[in-house]
């Protein structure tokens, strides 16, 4: 299943926020790649806490 990652630039802070629509996990970084890597870590933690089924139901 292809995923759409939303990258939100913050020009005032000079960083990016990465998120998946409908999943309450976020990543931040000085570059787009750092934000995406941080999002991956946040998603791992979310899955450990709430389960993969919860994430998949939010993406459907």
C-alpha cells in the first residue's frame, strides 16, 4: 500500500514536520529526510503502543 507523507515546512524555525494523514504520530527535523526518519521512529513507537491494526485502520 503506497503511503502519502505530508511534509510541512516551518520557514520561521527552518525545519520540517512529517506526518501521515489520520495517524497521530509526527516527525520533525532540519531537513525533509530528517523529518521522515523521525516520523519512522514515531510510527514504530505508535505501533508498539497501539498495534499495527490501529495504524492500518487509520490509513484505510
